[in-house]
């Protein structure tokens, strides 16, 4: 009798474990560390999904690029289901889909409000491009505005000519070349040492990244040129998505919508807090003069006109639809 009771207890516990287990477990790849607000947003999204699906879906956020995928590889990695979900800096995969580079074109938006308007108008085309790569776009949020960290002050277009700048995608590289400077494409982990050794003397990035990189140890100035508000998106492999029930999909989209709203606010907060930290540590933060603004806009217009002329048909249709 004792053996029968013990066996019964084991079976009951096993059934209870299975009943409480998730129907689906997925990794969500994040290339930024756990302290970054994009990664924190992904973690919040995962918690919401688990809550809204009553534990049926569990998402494990893998931070800091721990899964080994580089930014330019992520679109294909999700397409092939090498990783079910990923946070992707859209400009880095614009070589695969031109429309993904839209948010990193220089100075087409100059505020969070303008960035939001552009995103809302362009989102259907982002979703369409994602679908071509066998994935569904769940949400997107911007980095704080990209500015220019330098050793010497930049007050005119002439000051760009001696710069060797680390940029995060081809749009930034093209801009720096047209302004008279040169650019270097480096992994983020190599930027600080490159500044120390003189390989580069400036960085095009956000105040948040400058704070995380402790740039006050190697640089002196941050010019708020409002270069771009680059978008990060989170996508899921379409085969994984289609395997979810209608109720589960609805729950995931609810979590995504809430996360997106929170992440736009988090970006603004990160920008304000980071600018404060930069100033407290001796970085001289400054706005562009009207004269420099005009010169930057002239270069930006030239680059965007070239982009429109060379764009593929899908991208041209998207640009026409959003009035650009």
C-alpha cells in the first residue's frame, strides 16, 4: 500500500509539473548588456508575455550578445530560426532591406515627436519587409539622438575635416565623408581602446552610449547635432509565430504594444539622465549654431536625395506613401 501511495504521489507531482510548464520556450537575443534600456525593455516584454499567456510562453532574454550573433547577421538568424527572436538595430541590416535604414538617415527628424511620426508612417513598410524575411515585427523604439563626441570643439563644417570618427552604419560613414572627415567601422567593444590609441578621435553615437562608455575619460565635447534617432526592433520568426494560438498571439501583441510605449519614454529618460552624467563628468555639451545647422542640413539633403534616387521599388513606394 505504501508503494502504491508513493507511486501515486510521483504521478500527481509529474502531472502538476507538466501542467505548469510553458507550452513554448524561446530565446530572445539582445546584443546590448543587461543594463541597457533596450535590453531592459526586452526583459519587461518577456515578463508581460509570460503574465498575459498565464505562463504558456516563456521568453529567455540573452543579453550582451551571449548567443554570438553579430548585428548584421540578425535578420538572417531570425529568418532561419537560428534564434527565435531578436532585438535588431535596423540600420545595421539595411543592406538586406533598404527601408530598415530609414531611421538612420541624417537629420530627417530632429525631435522625438518627429521620430515618432516617421515611425508610425513607416511601420507598415517595416512590417512588410520583416515578413519578406520570414519574421513578424513586434515592436520598435529609438535610441536617443546621435551626436558627435570629440576631443576638440566642433563649431563649423571645417572642424569635421580633421576627424576620424567611429560610426554605426553606412549612413553615418557617408555623412562624415561628405563633411570632409573620415570614418571607421568598429565593434563597440573596441571603441574605447581605439580612442586611447588614436586610431579614432571621435564617435558618432548617443549620449547614453557615451555615458556607458565613460567617454569623459578620453574625450571632451559632445555636440548635439541630432544626426538620427536610430530604431531598434524586436522580431519573431514567422514559423514560431504561426505555431501560437490566436489567444497567445493576441497576448504577445498586447505585451509588445505596452512595451513599445514604455520604451519610447525610456529612451527620452535615458537621454536626459545621460546628458546630466556627461556634464557632471566634465564633458562640454553644446548645441549646433544656425550656421552649422544649415551646413549639416545641406549635406543631409544631398545624402537623402541620393538614397531616394537609388532606392528599390518597394522603398520608393514606402517613401511616397509617407510623404518623403
